[in-house]
């Protein structure tokens, strides 16, 4: 049985299309198309690119993409180097969940929520500031004045010199 690359190359040649023409149709680089035709999948950085390019290539040639991709998966599994990817969902923390909900919320929901958060924050800050000021003695934090008074009664202070 012919490999996926051989099948795609044969279908391309049967339709009298060049690699350059298929590259223009699919927007896949011609060196990638040549690598697929040759079955040289080592030039691709990840299996997802191989599958995507082969799917697009097969669609452009009007081939059955499900059959081609099934055979491609079998070829990749046989080679051992490019197996099916396994995806694991990362555990989402509180910040990740909050950021997800913020990014998916619309402006109509986000703006009122932001106003509420700012109001609550402002009121809380104001209450704490007023409480700290109420518990403080009015003379705390004041420095000594410009003129020092002495204990001698009836003596006036000297005027500053010009």
C-alpha cells in the first residue's frame, strides 16, 4: 500500500499540478509539500503541523481527508517518533480562573463590576483613613514653631531683621 506522501504526490501529478501551484492554492511552503511527498516528516517541529498540512493538501486535491489522516496517524505511530499528542488540562488556580472570567466577560458586565470594585475600595480606604485620624492626637506630628516662647512673662519677642 502506498504511503500518504506517495498518494498525495500521485493525486497531484494525476491532476497535472506542480508543487508551486499547490503551494499557491494551499499557502503551504513548497519545501513542506516536497517533504510530505517524500514522507520526510522530520522537518516539521510538531505532529500537529504534519496533520494540518496533510489535511489541507488532501482537501486541495479533493481527496477523502478522513482516510488520508487515518493512514497518516498509523504511519506516525509506526515510526514511533511522531505519535498522537496527549493533552492535559493544567490545573487552574484562583488567579487563572479569575483572568479567564475577566477575559470572557463582555463590556456590559465588566464596566459595572469595575465601578463596584472601585466604590467598595474607595469607601473602605476612606473609613480606614478616618478611623486612623480619629484615634490620633491633634498635636501629633507637629514640629516646633518658628519662635520659641520663654517662661519670662511680659517680655516681647524680637522682630526678624530684614
